[in-house]
């Protein structure tokens, strides 16, 4: 019984130790106003993604991207490089990671980076 308790405590400690490592621990990422509004529009339905992309897309190619086919939940920015953000969104049991780039307050690129 004691060994089981020790194993359980080690597992719990590991979970707490690694839970803050997703974007550099306590690192705060500054998110621009447009990106924040874009993420707020992703409310869990693919129709919301279509509306968000149509509102912010710089061109029709971006409006017709595969990004609009999914029911996104829990969008969050995990990194920023100048005008490009790394956006993680939950789709059912997976996490889809996108690079979203902006120019002149419009999205000029949405590219799938990975699926976790």
C-alpha cells in the first residue's frame, strides 16, 4: 500500500511540474487586438471559424483554407514572432497548431504546423 501511495504522489508531482511548461512556464505573450478578437470569434463551431476568417482574411485564398472546416475550442497563443502567432486550438481530442500571420490588421497566412 505504501508503494502505491508513493507512486501516486510521484505521478501527481510530475503532472504539476510539467503543467506550466507549455509556453515557457509563466511567460506572458502579448497578443494584438485583432488576434484577440479573432480568437474570441472561435466559439466551437466551424461556422464561427468561417465568420472569423472572412472578417479578418486579407484574401479569398485564406477564406477558403482548411482552417474553416473545424469546430475549434479553447484557442490560445503559445508563441509570437513579430506579426506571426502560434495558435493552438482543441478539436475534439486533438490539438491543432497553426501559424497565423498578420499584415495591416488582416490575416495574410494561416498554416497548419502540427496535430498533437
